[in-house]
C-alpha cells in the first residue's frame, strides 16, 4: 500500500529545497567566507601600515613635520 502524503506539506518541502539550492548556488557564485573577508581586511591594514611608514615628511602621529 502507498504512503499517505500531505500535499500541502510536500509542496512546502519542495519549495524550501528549491530555495536552498538557489541560495547554495548564489553563495558559490557571489559569496566569500568570513575568513576570506578577514584575511583581505588584515592584508589591507598591513599594507596601509607599510605605506604609512614609507611616506616622506610624516612623523609618528601622522602630522607633517
């Protein structure tokens, strides 16, 4: 004998599964992990510190001499 299925519940389940698939595809296509964002942010800060240290005519607190 066949299993009894609530059609309303099944429709909702399929819709959620479809939305999850779309979300997964969007994360792969457009997303970056939090670790990647943090690494990029740290690299930018490090690069800014190096550039600041190499500027001519600046003292330690950022004012011109």
